């Protein structure tokens, strides 16, 4: 090997290098990275993110424009009258902007049954039924079977409503009698007989129109604002008051059902999105007075979305507000976060009982704890339907009631609001009456008696098997597919939580399994053990939970990281998600683990994969079959999340605390109940009693409260969003320019939580 020649020798031989300062090439020199002191600021500065850079540029342009306006105003007054300081400065001392004007910010809270809408400067929102009526050959009562579902041709009540449901109802009646006797309350042995016999003999009284002072004004379809146009529609209260026998006929469409976009009743995706846009458009024009669409560019919009949302739903709302309505800015806020803003709480477990869904989430320091979010598919609408069904079982005099008819639906809601309660002190046989007002018919007055139906129907929150859950998952993902990761088209990325997975796992245990032994497909006996995912593909739905499921008070933390792949032939069990009281005796009786609640539990952990899974799975030498994340998401979509409310709350709190007993006590002492479904009398005290029975060791710590300052439970979430909209320092606004450049990807950089 030739030795290295020193520079001194080279200089002596006349080979010394002379540098004339010229580069060898015009390409820029890239210095090598020092691996011992590696550092980069890539994506660590705000000016490297396009959305933040655009926002900074907009703020700078606004400062320049405000300065020009100030100089122009001073010149017009010849310097004699100084401008007020308040007009030139905002709340934070900076220049003012029309963006900060609360009267220019619209707050929208869409729901399954109602939509709250108003300006951020309003004290209370406007409530609009989330329904739209359009011309159609048939009405909804002609197209669908009657609600509550029953067999009209059968004679006995047990046969009409089903023997299984009748047994559940009789068991609830007997359990209530036992409970009332334990509480030293008087229980007449023949109460049911008195109710049934009286209702069977009751005949309606006909009231002429001139003797009825509370006549209903039905919508006159002959005087439509759009004339005889085929696109004429009615929304909200007008749609509900369209007569069922109108000419031409109208059908009611509800774009949102059970907290999801309604894919069951709509034939196409375009029809669904068009109705959603029409309801918002008419609400802006008729309810808010924004008649000219050219004015909408001056307004901003805050949209309230569920805690567990579908990304396609959020992106569609963003597209409507930016592209169709052309709002200047749009921001999103989650329901539980908005509820704490409205009530003024810094930490709370928010229980939002809506019309067709009940959501639970723990909020800390203004942000939802991700693993605590639960979305249950029942609410006040199920209470209404079950209340009418129980009344019909006890010979309700108006046996022809059908909640598909508009006037019957309004009547059922009125009866529920008047008579349902959760206080045992109000349970007694009493005479009541109601007036049936149908279009083009005389008013009929009915007398009836009821006993325990008024409390058993709301108690369905704690025994959801009494609800009709059979059709809530029909055509799920039929029109709108789930959202997938931008970099892996086979990886679903809709938000999930450990608490929601625990609810699904209690109904169907196989939803937590990522691998299945091949022997299960050949009929081999024995249980199927859960195995860790392989190294090739991580599993985003694998919420590794607790090492000790038998301890109801211990909640070890979760981890989303997949475990290393097991050795050949070895199956490593994965800890199951935390389910509150999974080892207790009463849990196995009360939640909804059976097929009648919408889920099909797998006995002994066995589970048969869908047909699509067999195409991708391979089996050799009894090796486990790997299921993809898409297969897991498909299976979880097929399970209806239904569980008793008290157990769901405890599951949410335990997953939020992650083993911190102090945090468990703090959250149990700050449970806040909001939503229209929680307006049932005595709802909060009854829930508090149930939670204390679940955790007797923390009886004095548990506190369930309504919203602060005696605010209406229905508007707390909207009020909180209006407070959020008026914050001076809010970086979650999405502008039209950002949306045109980045599309829906701008949501990732703007929302206050992990999107």
C-alpha cells in the first residue's frame, strides 16, 4: 500500500495547490451531516407549515389594511376629531377586525332530531327540527311499518309485541315492585288490573272545532313560497305540520339519524348531501334573516361535531360551509368540550343524552381525553317509542297510534314530556287525558290511566334491551365509506377510543382479536387465544389495556404500540380493554351482551371471519390467520354500541384515569348531565344512586349535577360553542384560501385535538 505523501514533500516537488476561488461546479455544496451532533429544524417552525404561514400573512395584511383605514379616517376629519380607541383596537390591544364581531359568527349544532342555530352574540339559539319535507308519491307512514312495531293481526298483547319483549317488560314491573317495597313505598297489588280495565272501556269524546281553543295550524301546501316548483321544500316545524293526507303528498327526510348520516332511508349519497345543504340554506335565510347569499362572505361559522365522529361527515360540513355557503372562516369544536365551556367547568365527565345517541367523554383543561369517549346508540327517542309501546301493552285507548305519522309523533313527544319521570314518589294509578288533533278530522279527547310505564320507559337507559335496537345498523356504510389513511389506503383512520372498544368487546369479544388460530376453522375444540399482531403491519385498533381485569378500581394505562411478533407456534395473549366491573355478578345481568341488543356474542371467544377475510388469510401448520385493520373495522361497524348508562360512565372514567385513583375520584365528583334526554324529572339524582351502587367505596365522592346556573340542558353545548367563538386568541379557524390549497388536510393542522 502506498503511503501518504506529506504536504511538505508535495510543495518541494512543485505540486502545491493554488486556489483561485473558482468553484468546480455551479451546483450548491451540501455540507455532510455530522452524525455525532445531528440536528434539524424541519417542520419545527411555524413558517414551515403552509396553513400557519397563510394565517400569519393574513394577519399582516389585516394590520396593514387597518392602518390604511385609520389614516384615511383621520384625513377625512382633518385631524380635528380623534377616533375612539375602542374602534381601532381589539380586546387584546391589537387592531380590531370584523372577524371578532360575535354578531358575524354563526354557531351550528346539528343533531338527529333538532338543530340549534344562532349568532354567537345571541343569548339563546333557535331550535329547528332536523327534518325536511319534499313532494313524493308516498308518505313515510305508507312506506314503512308502524312504530312501535307490533303484529296487528294477533289478538293477545303478548303475541302482538312479541313474547320475549313481554317477558322483559313483566320482569321490569316485578323488579320495580320489589324495589319500591324496599324503599317503604306503598304498592297496590291490583294496580295493573285497574289500568288495563279502565283503558279497555274508555271511548273517545268528540270535540267540535269551535270548542277547541288549541287548534293546530297545519302547513298549507298550496301556498308554497317557491310556487309550483318541483323543488319546493319545507323544513323544521313547517315540515312536521304538513298533513299526511295532503295533495300532493310529501315525505319527511331526516339527514342525520342515530348520530350518523342517514344512509338507511336515502337512495343516493347526492340526495343525502343535497338535503343537508338545503336544511342549512333555508335555516340561514328564514331563521337568521340572511336572505342574500352575497352577505354570507362576511360571516364566520363554528360547527359542533360529536366526540366520536366520522371524518367524512366533518369534511362534508367543511366543504358545504366553504364552497357552497362561502363563509370566510370555519372552526370545529367537540360536543363535550363545548359543554364544559358553556357550564364553566375545567374538568368534568360530560354525559350528553340526545334524541338518538348518548355520548360520554371526560374533559380536562378544555380538551377531551381521547380514550374516554363513548357513543351509545339510544336516547330520548327510544324512551318515547318504548313508553308508547308499554302503554299499548296496557290497552292504551288509542291503539292505532303510529309514530311514523306526523301528528302521532308530536302527540307521543307531548305525552313523554308530561308524564315520564324517574321518581318513585310519583308512581301511582292516576287519571290523565290527551287531545288527538289530526288534519281534516275533529278533535278527539281520550281518558286513560297509567301506572309504572312512566318510570320503566326512562329506566331503559340502564337496561337498553327493552329498546328496539334491531334496525339501527341497517345499511351502515352503504352510501358513505369510512375514511382511510392518506398514506395507507387499507388503514381506517376514523377516531376510536379504548372506552368505546371496551363497550364493543363486552357485546362481542372477538372485536379485540387481531389473529385467529387456523384450527378454529376446522372445528378443533378449545377456546381461541388472542395473539399479538405480526411485525409486518401494525394494528391501530389494538388498545392494549389492563393487566388485571378483576380489579374494578385499577386502570393501568393503555398503549397503542403493537407488541413484537411471537415465536412460531406461540400465542401471546393481549390484555383486554378495561370494562368496568367485568368480574362482578351484576354486570353479566344488566348490560346488553346478547344478540337481541344488536350484537352477536361469540361463545367461548370463537368467531368466524367474514368471507372477505378468508381471501387474504392463509393457513399452514396451524399458524394463526392475520386479520387486517379493515376487517377489524368492518366487524366493529357490525356491532351496535349499547350498554347501561351507569356502566358506560364508569368505563369512560376508568379509561380516562388510567390507574390514577385520585383522578377517578375527581371525575366521579364532577359528572355533568346535558342534552334534551336528560330533562326527564329526577334524572340526575337517579343516575347518582346507580353510580353509588356501582362504587359503594366512593359514595360520598360521587356527584351528578345539571348544567351551571340552571341553564336549559338542551342549549348548554351551543352556549359553550358561542363562548368558544368569541375567544380573542383562537388559532383553529380554517379560511377559504387554506381549504383551496390543502383541501380537507387543513383540518389536521387546525383543530385543537388529534384529528
